[in-house]
C-alpha cells in the first residue's frame, strides 16, 4: 500500500471547529458593550444585533429574587482557555505505532492536545459543560486520519491484532457521548474520517452516488450539485456532521418527509469490521433474505467503520418554496397536520413551533439586513395578528415544498387550502426564507448561554398522534415544576418536525440557570425526567439523536432484553475483542443488572 | 392455558386449496370436447371459453416436426389421484406428542395424508412436477394448527425441549421450496398459521392495524375494509398467501410503487423463537440503534414464528383507476417509465409487458361476458393499431392510480402527458378493468399446461435501469437458444412491475414441452441459466420470490461470504438447535464449500 500525502497547505477540519462549543470558530454570539445587547458575529458579518434576545432571556430566566429595577446583567461564566486545560498524557504503545507507521504518514497520526480534546467530546450539553471546565477523564491516545478504504482496513487489522480500541469519528456532532472513550484500560485510537471526503461517482440514470463517508454536509452537496443532483439530507447539524455519522446514527434531515430518513437514502455501503470487510450489494430493493444494511445503520461505530456508501440522490429541485404560518394554537396546528397527512399530499417539510418556541423564534431575529427587512413585516403581522388571538397560544409553522415546479404548485395549493380551513394565518415566504437562511444559527446560542451561567439542552422522540399533545403538555409541566419547586428559573419549548403516517418527531428545548451546577445535577435530573416521560408515552428513545453513551441506561427498557441479547451476539460476531467503540449503544450485562 | 375449540363446521383452508396445483379446487382450465377449445371454470362460471389460447399454444409450443395439417392435439399427462400417492408413514414421538396434547385439542393436530402432502410443498414448478407424480421424499410428521400467540409459544417451547423441527406455513404459496422438510433425521412439525386470522384492532388515528399473521389476503382486506382501511398489499398470490408469509419472504404487491413493499408497511411484530419471544416496539420511525424488524423480515421461518404484526394501513382509496396503453416497442415503454420516475409523479402501478407477454395477454382473454365486451373493443384497437406498428414489437402496459380523487386526477394527467409524448396509444380503462378482475387467473394456466405435457416457470429480479434492456434481451435469447438447440419448443416473455428510483423488477415467464422430463432436467437447466444471467447483470437473486431451498446455491455469491457468516451467527442466537426450518435461506458450510 502506497502512502498518500495530505496536501501541505490543507488544515484538518477538527482545527477549524470550536473545541469547546458548537461550529465554526469564527461564528459566535456575544454581548456588545457598553450597550449590553446580544449580537451575532459570523465570518461575513461582525456583531449583528439580535435586539430582542436579551429581553427574552431576562423574561424567561431571571431569578424571582432579581430586582426588576436594576438593569439586567448577564453573569460571566467563561470557558477555560485551551492552554489552561490539563489532560492525561497519551499512553504509549510502540509496537502498535511502529506497525502503523509503516502504512500511515506522520501527518496522519496526531496526539497533540487540541487533536485529543476535539476527538474526546461530541456536542452534548454534558460534553460542553465538561470541556469548558477541563474535566477530561479519558481522551484518545492517538488520532489517525485515513485517506482511503484500504487504509481503514489496514488500521482495523492492526487494532485487532494489538487489541487497540478504535472509535470512528465523523463530525463529532453527536449529542449522546457517542465518540468518547469510557475507560483507559486499552490504547485508544480515534479514527477521524474527514479526509475521506470525495464523491467517487454519480450515476444519473439510477440516481445514485458513491461517496466516501467522511464528507461533511456542505462539501458533499457542493460536489453533488455540480452534477445536478442532491442528497437532500439536511439535519440541523448539516454543516458539521458527516455522511458516516448520519448512517451510523440513523440521522434525519429537515426534508425527511419528502426525501426520507438516512436509511431510506442508503442503498449500500462498505463496512470494515475486525472480522473482515462487509460489502453490500448495490441495487434497488430485493426480497431475498434479510436486508443486511439495517444491521449497520444505527450501529454507531460499535460493529465497524463505514468507509464508502452508495446513496440515492435526486435532481436538484426545480422549485423550493418555504412559507410561514401562524396557528391560533398548538391544537389547531396538530389538527391541520393530521388533515394534511390524510390528504396524501404531503409537503417536503412541516415544522410546527409551540407558543414558547414561537416566541423564541421571533426573539432571536437580527434587527437589520435583508432578512430583518423581510422579517419585520412578518413580525408586524405577528404582533398585529396575535392581538385577536390569545398571544400565549399562537404557533409559528414553517412549511416547505420542493421538486418540479408542477408538483410544488399542486402541493402548495392543496396544503394551503387545508391550512386556511384550520385557521392558519399566512405570513408569506419571508419567514420561510429566514428559516432557510438562519436554520444553522440556533445552536450557537447554547455557547452564549453557557458563557453566562445558563444551560440549554434538548430531548426528542417519535410519538404517536394520540400521545403527541398529552406528552407535550406533561413533559413541559413536569420540567417547569421540577425546577420551579427548587426556585430555579427554567424555560421549555417544543416543536414538531419529521412527520409520518403513524407519528411525528416531537423536539423539546429547555434551559435554566446553571447556578453552581458544575456537577451536572441539573442536567442529570432533566435528562432523566424528560426521558422517563417520553418512554411513558410510548415515545422512541430518540427519533434522530441516537443512543451513544448517554441513552444507554434506558436502552433495555426501550428495545427489550431479548433484542439486547441479540445485539450482544451481533457484536461478538463482528467484534469479538470488543475494540469498536466499546460500552456504547447497549448496556453491559453488569449495567443492565444495576438498572 | 385454556384449550380453544375450532368451530365444528369450519373447514381448514388447506382442505380447500388444490393439493397438486394452484389455488381454489373449484377453479381450473380444461378442454371442452369435442370442440377441443380451452375453457376456464370458476365457482361462479362454468367452462368459459378462452378461444385464442389453444391457437397460441400451438403457435408457440408445437414441435417443428408436428404436421401442420393434422389437427393440433394436446397430449394428456394427468396428475396422479391422491388415492394413488404413497407417502412414508409419519414418525412417532409419543413423549413430545403427549405433552403437546396437554395444550392442543385433537382437531389442532393432523397427520392424515392430505394434511401431510399439502404441508410439504409450495407451488414452484419443481413442487408441482413432484407432487403430481407422487415423488414425496420427506413430509412433515405432524401438522399443528395454533389459535393464538400463546399457543405458538407453547409449541415452540416443546419443540425446543424435544428437538423437533418446526416449519411455519402460511398459504404455502412460495415457489422456492421454502416449507419443505429437507431431511428426516428429526420429527418434523409443520405449523399451519391459518387459524390465526383475526384483525385484532385498527387505529384510525395512527393508521395502523394489529393483525394475526395467518390471515390470507381476501379475508384480511375484508376485515380491514369494514373499518374503512386497506393494507394495499396485493401480490399475484394474494388469494392464497398470508401476512406471515409476506413478512417472512419480503413480499411485494402490485401497488408497491405507492404503498411500499411489505417491509415499508410493517411497523412491528411478535416473533416466537426457540430462545424466547421477541417483541418490537410499536411506533413510527426511530433513530436509536439498529432497526431490529429487518432481522425478522425475510428470515423465512428460519429464526422463529411471527404471530402478530402491527401494519400501516391507509384509507380505502376514494378513486382507483387502471388504464391500458400500447407502446410501439419495449424501448419506448422503458423510456416513458424513466421519464415518469423523474417527473416525481409516480402512478400507483406501472406494468409493462414485452411483446411476447402482450400476445399472451390478448390470447388468454375469455370470449364473452362483460369483461369480454370491454375487451373486444380493446382488442380491436390493438389489432388495428399494430397494423401501423411492428406487430412483433408492440407492448401492452397497465397503469393504475389510487388515492383521493384530486391526487388521482393530478397524477393521471401528468403521466398521460408523458405517455403520449413517448408514442403510447391509450386503450382506455377497459384493459385496466380486465387486468384488475382477471389478475389472479394466470397461475391456473400452469396446471393446464402440466396436464398437457408442458411446463411453465418464472424468474424475477431487481435490475438497474442501465442493465434492464440488456438483461431482458440476453436472458430471452439464451433461454430460446438453449432449448431450440435441443429441438425442444420453448417460449419466453417478460414484464416490468414494481419500479424504484434505482431499478425495477423484471419478471420472466417461460415454458416448453415437458417431453420425458420427469427428472426435472429441463427445470434445473432453465433455473441455472436464468439465475446465472440475472446475477451476471447485477440483478437481485429475487425481487420478491425469496430464497427458500431452491435459491440457496446462489446465495453466497449473491450476498457475499461475510454476510452469510453473520447470518449463521444470528441463526445460532435465535435457534441454537437449528429446529426452525433448517437448511433454508443460506447454504450449510458443506454446501458452500461444494459450490
Ligand atoms: C446542533 C445540533 C443539531 C443536530 N441536529 C440533528 C438533526 O437535525 N438530525 C439528526 O439526525 N441529528 C442531529 N444532531 C445529532 C448529530 O449531528 C447526528 O447524530 C449526526 O448524524 C452525527 O454525525 P457526525 O458525523 O457528527 O458523527 P459523530 O458525532 O462523529 O459520530 C456519531 C456516531 O457515529 C459513529 N460514526 C461516525 N462515523 C462513522 C463511520 N464512518 N463508521 C462507523 N461509525 C461512525 C461514531 O463512532 C459515533 O458513534 C444534531 C447535533 C447538534 C449538536
Ligand atoms: C402464482 C403465484 C404468484 C405469486 N406472486 C407473488 C407476488 O406478486 N409477490 C410476491 O411477493 N410473491 C409472490 N409469490 C410468492 C409467494 O406468494 C410469496 O412468497 C408469499 O409471501 C408467500 O406467502 P405464504 O403465506 O404463502 O407463505 P408460505 O409459502 O407458507 O411460506 C413462505 C416462507 O415463509 C415462512 N413463513 C410463513 N409464515 C410464517 C410466519 N408466520 N412466521 C415465520 N415464517 C413464516 C415459511 O416458513 C416459508 O419459509 C407468488 C407465488 C405464486 C405461486
């Protein structure tokens, strides 16, 4: 195997992504002093004011004991600087590393502090709280950056030979502790897949593309779009997650109602396991035995490393239209949604924000620029409109249509009809445009809140239409009550996204004061509370955030003991030494007995 | 566990289905003497003439040595009568049977000749040839007819305890040798699921239904339709196959382009395995680990017995319209199909017959009755139309639309537009109606051919758009050449059904004189020839006929050695004693080494 050099001038992606927060290092929220308003800085715009955000935070998260006459101050709780973080020295394993070096060039092997920290954590609130205070128990000892399927094969063979733990990493955007080493008994390698980022071929007749799975969202679409096609997978984390991560976690994108979830798009892939490489037959649906692709989809790096995937693609849509609507209440919106589903004319995307998330959505808009101009009209309509509604119950909805112009026209007309029959008030395409342009901004707020003694987390599930509203109500109430009874200001909202004939994804966002919560008591309590309620209503343990380490305690209850045992056998088959991302996805027998 | 009695007056389904042929004992083709034309008798119509069929057979399957001036006679090669069939006595296993009798009433246990013969064979040509001449190597020793999930659990526990082979049977309609015992080293029970035939509940909000999987197609739809819903799964074998069989074989119905294949409809099911019952979570799509339902789908009774399933259903469609079209050639039809797929407005069904199957289709129509009246107009158009086309290349197509009226209108208009741009000639709805009414008749021809010294078999696959026409051409040529070079008259045709973004199901039907082929040399040669060509073109080993016993020799080549090994581990996990339908689906290690 010939060594391939990485272009000297190229910077690895992990060096361009915040090590202690979300996304692009050049994009963040901050306070502009002395005025004290919150602003967003991006690579192209510096300090764009978000004029309503601070007031919103004050209203929702200030302590009841705060003096309303004193100006509202955000406490500063900055992250440590990377220089100040201490991290255990990498373990040494000269025999293994020597053999590795025969196949990998020096620039493919990293063990500096930045590399190790960025390959320890995902982006869950638990991760961010820990990394910001430098609480790093186990970091990988070495990061390897392969360039090809063959290199991954070599790496896995050596890891198997030398009993080295391997943890595949895509964008590291998971929020379930999926890529973190959970013990230090063995030498641990993080496999950073992001140099494997090429679209290998596009077949316009079959509408499929073969793709190296380390590619991140924007770079993937750029390559596909050049050939007139698109994958159409657009999760909130699109900019900083990879195809491999999507496949390994059963990810879902905004337009899943039209293009499907990632498993619907996946035709076939190559998986390197410690017991050998598994190829899947490329081709359309077959009925000749079980469909093996589903054993790898959702396996979260515990069975092996996916290297290349054949994916269904579609023509870049001729038309893409997104519209905003206001509903008098969440119940009105849910009724409309069900009527749309039974009309069989389903939009590309239906997002419904509950009243609290509607308020957040309006509060986090920028004040100027073209978006703001469009928005101001919508906000005005909103403000006017809600006067005749009950302000507290109004719900924003974003509904999108993509495809050939003719299809979009037909769908839009049919859906608009149902919406207006259900009391929805059209805001036109401005909120839709804003949504499309700003949809990747929201996660940056989390870092800002952490900088100011607050935390925010999310929980999501798939729930039946019958249990949707009851779960929504009970979870919000229980969360509020839990924190309020302790005198801690807290806030919770929810939205519906991803709809199915037999249920929807319901997504909660919740925040509170962090106070002295360095031990993550609040996080642990909120997580337990929300997950228990979700399972009580028959909801999925996750609609798209996967299992990782953080959801393991609920996994047996969720999938049943029988299936966990089946999974253990699969694991033994693929990975008899348990070197692939150990202790993720399912509990150990000991953990299970303790549950 | 309380014993439930089976209603005294009820006749088990296996007693009402031909033991030595396809379908309803009261429905068959036969010659009407002295005129000698072929006619169809059904429970409601006796001896309806199919005036063109005999001429068609003469044209396609008479020997070149036949004197064209002598009247064409069909040789009589009748099946044995059941009285004349010899079958080995059932093995005795008093300890096991004694325990069984504690839980099952006498009428649930059968070992008479009819029961044993009907539970040995599926409906493949290999099965029919053998059963008609009484070539029965291994028949099950006992047939058990459970009434409930709990009874199946009890039965499987006892089988596991006493090391008894269990073979679940639905309709027995498979054509791959899937339910046949393949050795006599152990006591063998066939589990006839057909008394478990109730729809347990329908949830109109989630559009799901919970169903006992032994139910056959018509009875299932009858129960669902009463509640305003439909499963929409309509294989050619609909009348004589069960939901359990569909799930276990990854079946596909006519309207799969709209309603999906069986795996798309299946939400969740209960599976009784020798190591315990596996439940699946009911609910919409989730992304929390691997999707276990896909381990059971397509497992063909080798991992356990599916007892109850939650399935997606849809409203009984407001409109259902089926139309006939003629294309100047197969290439024209394929071009239109691809344009329809890329328009994103996909009909509920697109069937395209090649010229040979088009001719068969017109030749097998009845001469009178309301259908014939509709048809005669179509035939006239056909005859007229082909004058300006090349008669030899014209292709019939049946295209259907189902759903709300509004959707059907939109789809029809868009699709008709593409069809006419591609030179298709509309025959109106008459051929569509005929297709809908007569779609279950075709398999009855096979018995008639066997009665007259001819055989007919089928082969089907999923193939890419790129390889579709080349495979179609090569398979037909190779088949014809193979038989013609031996001086045996033979005939082959094909149609396209079930379309996907990245390929279609291509389905061949082929026939020849049987001559003295009692040793099935012709069958074996044709099977090998067709399967090898299919795999050569990257086709699936089967789109919907599954694997069973007959496809095992190609299975490793098809799914790869690695995945076969994974399957062996799964099998060990679920069924450590190998009591569930042994030697099906994958080769033994010995078989694999011999391949
Ligand atoms: C702000 C934010 C928004 C999000 N929004 C969404 C959303 O809308 N939809 C959604 O689905 N998810 C969302 N997520 C979750 C996350 O982005 C997804 O789980 C995503 O699929 C992870 O991809 P990744 O490349 O970042 O994988 P990583 O986080 O690097 O890894 C995730 C898991 O996949 C495994 N893995 C990665 N690559 C491979 C490979 N090549 N082979 C085998 N295993 C591999 C890892 O070992 C790990 O177990 C969001 C996360 C954040 C922080
Ligand atoms: C004329 C004809 C037309 C056909 N057309 C189609 C078609 O259009 N589409 C299509 O998909 N197929 C078709 N087939 C094939 C066949 O009908 C399907 O494979 C069907 O799904 C078999 O269902 P069944 O109930 O008859 O199962 P069986 O033949 O009884 O069994 C098939 C397999 O499933 C297993 N099985 C059955 N029930 C259970 C259960 N409850 N739990 C676990 N395993 C079980 C059996 O052990 C066996 O391995 C056709 C067959 C014929 C003869």
